[in-house]
């Protein structure tokens, strides 16, 4: 992850070692601060190995979080916290359950 500089509209850049699912990158990643989600534009580059977030307004100095849903997967179907796309014969639930994780970063 490459954090932007304060008072700029530089993109927050997150790199991946292998291509990720384009549609999921568009939908399952976001940026927040202590006040909630930050508005901006998402871009996918470098053959789906780079996620870019450009804020609508210039970055303010402070603490932020890269927030993502654990449903994110690479092109082979591998998920976070699960090395391979395995059928574990889990009981099907009647409701959709989402789980998010976050990575902190600071803008200076």
C-alpha cells in the first residue's frame, strides 16, 4: 500500500502480487476515516494487480482505514484467510453474512 500525501488528491495505491477479480475490486474495497466512508473514484490498473482510490476532495492529514470485504478473491477463487477455494460442506445459512477487515494507514 502506498499512502498519499496530505493536501493532495493523489491516489491511495494498493498492489497485489497476482491479478485479482476486477468486479470484486470495484465493489468490495473502500476507504474510511473516523467520520465514515470517504467519497472518491476507484480505478483498477496494471492488469488487475493494482487498486487505486482517488478522493473527491484533497486528503487531510490523519488516520485512515482501507476497508475490504473478506469475499475478495483472486482469479483462482482463493479468499483471504483460506488458501484454496475448498468446499468445506458448511451448512447453508438463510441470510447473507459479510465480514470486513481493515488496514490502517496515515496521511502526512
